[in-house]
């Protein structure tokens, strides 16, 4: 075996041109992420009037302050809702990522109910299936902040029923594997949205806001003639005192998220980072040595076009924790 020594010159004209192109692409990517946040934020006045937090505010309160947060599939559904690049809103109607909750690494998914009342957007089902598979493989507690109008029936295709069935199957697989599935029901969950709390291990509901039913009062009346209010049919109080669907009843979004953090903390889940045990959430700092190259210099390695070759040994050395790397089978 031999040692690989980097010969890449990050200061060369070629490297700097690559860096400039990569920075431009990152800026475009961040702008698309911000477009989703801005679109959701347009509902701020409506949420405030109802005494609710916006979806991204909920995620921020759930997560440990200052701890790492890795967003996943933020561009899901881009150009699938509308073909115009300057109008498409990516994200699939949900926020997803891996972050720390009460010191425990978790998969967190939140309905982006600031957009179309949280209806699943194009690419949303694919995104949910992907993050569920990651949670199952990595044994991450799965936390879902639900407020969803369910499927967007104006855009729904029959294939969606297959993907939707896989979503519910994965919830059962997570629970069967002993991985906690926790739902905070911030608002309505109708039709498929009602399966989310129904297939969860722990459900936290918000008084006066949470709803979970397969069919709402109008459809119930049309089908059976029975008259019932939303609260009687599937409200938070009914589900926490009669049906047993909900374990905890919170007064508002903030209290519900605090309960979710308490539940996760009490689990003492096995993937808690040993260095974090016993520390206050605000004190969390992941221990990791710095790579030999500054992160900015890694941008110089990647060419503008995907058909241009990349020496992955340089990438491994630049992003690793050793300045030299053993090379096997050099030929």
C-alpha cells in the first residue's frame, strides 16, 4: 500500500472558477429554500389570530437550541407543482430533517400548514417515504408535527394511493421495530391525515385546535344523517378522554412541543450521544476534529458539469480527518 498525498492547488484559476460556480449554485439553492419559508410565512397573521405558531417556529421550539439540524429533501417537488422555475415552491408541503431533541438525535417532520393548509404537495409523499426509511435504518425516533388537509385532490393521481399506503406501512414498521413514533397534532388531520396519530405510539393534542377524523361533519351528515360538531367527532378533548387516541392534552402549540421534548427525554433512547448525556440542551456541542481543508476550499474540487471527472481521493482527503490516506489497489 502507498500513501496518497494531495496535489490539488485550491488557489489555481481552475479551482477558483469552480468555487465561484459552486457558490452561485448554493446561493440559488438557498433562495429556493427561502421561497418555501416566505410562502409559508404569508400565513403569519392568520396563525397569530388563531394563537398558533407557524410550522418553522414549531420545529425551532422542538429542537435543542444551538444543536445541529440537517434539513432533508428541501427541494422535493421543485418544478412538479408548476413548470415555471420562478414560481415553483419546493418542499413537498413539509419540513423534514435530523436534529437533536432533549439531547436525542431524531427524525423530525412537520406539515407546512402555512401552504395550502398543509396539503401534501407534489413530491411530498416521496419525501415522507424517504425520511421514514432513513429513520428506520438509523433507528431515529420519529416525531411528526401534524396539521394537514391531507392529499391535494385537485392534483391527486391514483398512484398516490400506493405511496400513501406505503407511508402508513412504514409507521407500523417503525413501531414494530421498537422505534418511537410521536405525533403532535397541532391542527386538523382529515382522511389520510388521521392515520398519522392513529399509527403513532404517543399522541399529543392541542385543546381547541386538534382534530382527527376520517370524514368531517358535512360528509358524516350526508352519509348517515348524523349531526356532530368537529369537537364531538374528533376533537382533542374527545380523543384524550373518550377514544384514547391522544395521550396528552396541551393548552397551545408551545406546551405541546414542551411535552414532546419531555417524552423524548424520558425515553433515554439508545442513540443518545454519550458526550451529551446529562448535559443541558443548550450545552450540546458535538465533538469532531476539523478537516484538513477549510470547508470553503472543498468547493474548489467540484466541476461545473457532472460529466467532468473528479478525483475522489482529493475529496476524501479534503473532507476527512487525516492529511494522508492509505491507497489500496493503486492500479
